[in-house]
C-alpha cells in the first residue's frame, strides 16, 4: 500500500519531533518508519539512510533557530541584541533538546557552507559591529559567544546548575551582563 503524503520534508519534521522526544542519537530510519507504520524501504525513496535523515534534521534545526533569532534581533542593537540572541538560543535549546543536539552534527564543508549556520555567524557578527570589533577579534568574539552560550545551555540542560541556591536565570543574566561589559571594553592584547 502506497502511503500518500510521505515526503522528505514531512519525514524531516517527524524526525525532528522524534529527536526532541527520544534524543537525537536515537533517531533512525527504522524508528521513523515505525512512527508512520510503514516498512523501512518505503522511506528510502525520500531519505538515503539514517545519516541523511540526521543531516536533514540538523539543517532544519539550524534554519528554524536562525529564523527565531532573526525575529528576536529585529530592531535591537548593543546589549539588547546580545540578550535577544542569547535568549532565543537558550529558549530554543530548552524547547527542542533533540533539535538542539542535531545542530551539533558535523556537516561536510559544502553542506555547512550552504546551511543556516552561515546566517548564525552573520547575525552574531551584526551584533558585534555594535561593539566596534575588527578582525581578527570579531572572529574570536563570535567563537567566544558561541562557546559561552553552548556551554551554559548544555550544562544547564544536564542539570549541572540545579544544586545551588542561586537561580540559573540569575546566573544567565549575570553572564550576559559580563559579556556585554567585556565586548564594550574590548582591548587587543
């Protein structure tokens, strides 16, 4: 029996939902076939294999987050833009943990260059222009912000901050305030 409506896009979205439910590492073509109550072979006309499916989910998640961050940044500059970017990133990771993990999938250079990952870097650089950083400091700052946001979110999601009396939101705000101060007072050694 032919299943009408199965498309690569529909499978990607379902795979993203599955990743949020069971974890990105658990997403397979077989598991997705069970979700649609079809044979695995039915999906191979839409996705090549589990790696292809995971790559599609990663690209979907990167695009989804880029759209969310762009909307959050609209009309903002300086510290407001930095906080809007960071909050959109953190909120997305909390709402979509599997998709967030998917964004860490190592992509081949050609796929990465065509992905929304480029938009993420461009938006970060746009924020940093408000801090008047030049190269190579701007590249260092892009990497620093990505590292801080990812590290904080990853530790928070793993429960690492739940063992102290200080609220995680308080520490998040403190971190963003310190990043803003650092960027405003940036000096090259």
